[in-house]
């Protein structure tokens, strides 16, 4: 293990941290004891939900899960929802019921949702009314009970902001067997049993995909989630008077940690934004004096491009950072010029519950993953021999630390392939190529795995190809990435049409069909029709040749 980075270690921080020997739920209990009547969250600029009220609603929902839905210790409960007060409350209610949160991307559609529900064996789901249509066919089959929330239940009438229609929509009357409305659950006022979960109990299972394109559940315990919860709070020196923007998607580990768990632990307030809107975000930072802005670069690029940005006072910001893609140098310069801040980049995976690396605040390097955080041994190694490489040489990042997941749910083969033993330690193979510099900072180079990063969303070509093959006109499909100045990368489909479809099928028709069958971020932005695709002698499509041709066209 290289120790070069320790000369840049934050002077206020120990190299290792001692974690609370409790579940995540206890973090909420502690904050309620300390700050019962202080704001826990704001939903846009509505009246705040205070810590005591947050715990009350979470316990009532937990009681319903246990007493009416039969949820037991270790059971999985699906949470399929946009950013909202109900997302945070349901997340902690599931933990209070000693169950495991299965967060689903709200952009997924029916078949995609069904696949994860079936794989996780979740029998209960918490959903908003706008997504109910995608789980309704599963009731009485994979799902036994569904709790349906209405976002506007937590809005105050005094807001003067132009909120999304989905947020403003009034509560719908949904009456069916196995369906209970959120407000009815709370009105029942059922108390849960004793909280039994320990640090080694199941906590949360975000889904990711490998090169096969099949979603895999990343099994995290309370202990692994606690590490990046506590570690990031201490690294960035959050405190109870901070107000943190909650605009990152909370179903994803970056938003989940930065906008949910870290704030519950530190006792500060999160300003919840259902989905990104630069003008709403600027207005909220101005109005509520937001101090911290966890973000991906595309958010910041969009915000700084707003023609109305100068209407808002954003001087309350004292911290901004995130990951997902390198921050462009010109944008980093503008952040420094406007707010006298450096964008602190970090690096992590669903398998590590977000960060394994963060830039130290006193010495941030741009377009850099940072250095390994507390208790974390990360190395750049030869991908074949796993020998650690010297500074400047490119190899695979492998990571060992308390935040590393237990393995993939019900997939021992994938779990075995994900780990390697080095020097008697079990390291996660990230599949990412990097180099370290003379100071021990990690710099991303490329991916070993085949993956497209579209504005921070991971798109797995094999999964998109598999869905495209369901189109009646598609004979063969290869999905590659195309450079995009705003999104970083976009999805491109190279398609061979069936003979009968040639001449009467358009690229627009393929794209429109894809919009109806897959999440929006997976939909190809470009479709190219070709007579044939290059193949190996074994018949495999040589996608890399297509990718290299695409890259040359942009170069």
C-alpha cells in the first residue's frame, strides 16, 4: 500500500475512525434527542419537518410494515420513489422495522421494476402515486402490499416557487386489495416492536449491473453504510447548523449518503428537491441559505449556464463537491471566481456505498479522484498479476475497507469474480483504470468494464442491446458511447435492420419505441443503420471496433 497520500492528509483528521456500534436507525434517535424541534428537512421551501416529527412518521410507518404487512427482520422492502420527504421517512421506517431497503431508480419502467422486485424477493413496496401504475400489475404476485404516497401531502400552501406538476398533484383515491395510502398508514398510528438490528444486519441493497447487463443487488450492512456516513461527515466537517441541498437522486448511493444518511447523523437539515431544476435550486440556495451543495458536474455546468443566475445570492455556499465525472477546468475556474470555492471531487461505487476516495479540502487537485479516506487501502495494480504499480503507471483500482459491500445478492459467482486477495486482504476489483501521482492522488484513466456514463447515469450496453432486440425490425444491435459536450457521453445504437424493415423504418421510430420500453437515460440519443456489424470468428459482435470508429469521428 502506498503511503504517499498521507503527507496531504487533513490535519484535523485521524487516519482511522471508530464507528458507532449501532444501526443507522440509532443515528436518528440520537439526533432527535439532541435536536427534536430543529428542522430535519425542507421540501422545497415548505415549512420544515422537524426531527421529532420525522421520527414519529417513520415509527408509524415501521409499525404498519411489521403489524399489517408482516415485515420481519432481514426482509427486503422496495422503495421506488423520487426525492421527497416520503423517501427519507420510508427509508428510516424500513430500517426501524429491522428490514432492508431496496431502492429503485424511479426512471425504471414496469418490466425493469419487476425484475428487481423478483430478484430481491421484496413482498412490500413504498411508491408514489405517479409510479403506482408500474407496480400495480405485481400486486398479488411478487408484491403482497403496496403503500402509496402523495408528494403534496408535505407541501405548505405558502410557497411562491413554480414546483413540478408531479409534486403539486393532489392525493388520488386508490382503492384496491393490498394497497394502502400513506396518510391512512400514519393515521393508524401503529407502534413498532423493539428495534433489533445490529451493525451486521442487512441495511440497504442498491442495484447495479455488470458487463452482462443484468442488475445485481449490492448487499450492504449497517456497518458498511455507517462508514461512509460518519467518515464523509468528518472529512468535510459538517455540523448541525448546515443546510444541505438534496438534489442528487436519493435512490443512488451518492445522493443516499450525501442527502439522507449523513444529514440524519450530523443533525443538520436537507433541502429536498424532487428532481434537478437549476432555477428552483438557485432560488432555494438564496432563500434558505444553503451551505453545502453535493453535485455531479453536469448539475453545476447547467446552473452556471443559467441566464438568470445573477438574480440570486449564493454566497451562503461553503462547500461544493461530488463525483461521477471529471469537473471541466473552465467550470472549476468559474466556481472559484463566483464563490471562492474549489469543487472537491471524490470517487466511489455502489459496491462501496459511495466514497473510497475524496480530495482533502486543504489541497484539492482538479479532475482528480482524491486520496483514499479513513481505514481504506486502495491501490493501483496490474490487472493480471495484482502487483502494485509505481506512480505514473496505469492499472486497475482495487479497494479494501469497511465500506466495501458483502457481495452480490444470490450471486456467488459474480461475488467471487469481484474480489481478489492481496497481502492477506480481500480487495474489491473496481474495473476502473487509474494512475497515482507523486503525491499519492488517484487520477481516473478509463474503464475495464464496458459502461457508458450518460450525465452521471450508468448505462450498460448489453442491457440496452437486449431490449433493442425485442423491436420487431431489429436484426442486430450494438450499443456504444458517443461523446457529448454536455452529458459527457450519450448512448448510440448501431443497428442492422431485418430485410423487410429496410427502407421503411426510421431512426426516430427506434428512439420512440425505446422511450416506451426503457428508462429515459438508457434510450439511444442516436441510431445508425448499417448493412452489417464487425464480428469475431466465434460470431461475437466486435463492439470495440465500432467504439473506436466512433471515437475517431469525434477526434
